[in-house]
C-alpha cells in the first residue's frame, strides 16, 4: 500500500479578474495532478479545500472533487455556479493505493 499527497493553489482569479472572480453561472476549473510515483492500479483519491477566499457579498457555492483517476495522475475539479465570486482556492489531496515492490515478479 502506498500513499501520496500534495497541496496546490488552483487559481488566484482576483489578481487577473478571471472568470471565478468576475463571472456568473456555471464555472469549472480542472487541474491535472501527477503522482510522485506510479501506482499499480488507480488509487483512491480524496480532495479537500485547505484555503478559500470568497466574496462575502454573494452566496458561497462550491464543489470540489477528483476525476479521471489513473495510476499516473488525476484531475482536481473545482466547480461553482450562480453569483458566487471566488478569489482564490488551495486544494489538498491524498491518494491511497497499491504500489509496486522490487520483489514483484513480472510474469508474461
């Protein structure tokens, strides 16, 4: 069993007047995250927010998850909707899964 983890700022849209800060309606950002070492099969991945900066004048609508998990990488998916204005998000993640061992046999 192996564990990998990390932390990533997904965006800082208040700096660039990006869509998460200035837009309305459905908005989504996907970020590809490579694992430090390849898992044998796709691991279980948990994603959570470790920092959020959201406008206090609008409703807070946030969905964060993992998607397209493979042994090599996965995507963090951040989604908001309506009039929510999100300045910045940092996500932390952890993956648990089977890893190879130098004693494993590769039998064709």
